[in-house]
C-alpha cells in the first residue's frame, strides 16, 4: 500500500482519511478517531498534513466550535480520482481463502485488539 501511495505523497492513514471523505462525505474529526482506531493526537497530525497539502478542509462545527468537520477540497477530489485502485491488496492477501475463514480471522483479530486496548486502559488508569 505504501509503495503504491508514495508517488502521490500519501501514507496509509492519509489514504484512509481521504477514502472516508471521498466515499462517505464530510465527517467529524472525532468520528475518524473511532473509525480508524488511532489516537486523537496521531489523527491531528495526519489531518494537519492533509490540510497543509490543500487536500482537506477543516471547519469548526456550528453546534460545538471545539469540534471540527472535515471536507475533501477540490484538489483532494482530483487527487483521489487519480489514485490507483488498491483493491489488489485485498485480492492478493485473501486469495484462496473462504469467506468464513476471513470472517473468523477478522473476528479473532478484532477481539485480540479490543483485549489489548482494554489492558492498556487498565494500565493507564
């Protein structure tokens, strides 16, 4: 994924943000923290980079000025439209695996991640 995005000056997390904005539409920044399962500070750095590049616009929410809504700019849309289709990654990674095997693997990894996150929360508390 990184090698496919590098010529476009993007990293994987930046791609995921652009994907959300291009395919779903304007999104609250706080919602991306949950969707991407990354730290708020990390997302802030990613968003700041996309804003500097002119790909994303960050607008204060009318109801709560502390919250930011993210929009894809025209330059962001143009870049999104020229990015390569990354569907090949999933095709290569899961070739020959049954749908049920993929679902089991996803469930196991999700549960493992949740347990680790809970453990970290317990350690931080």
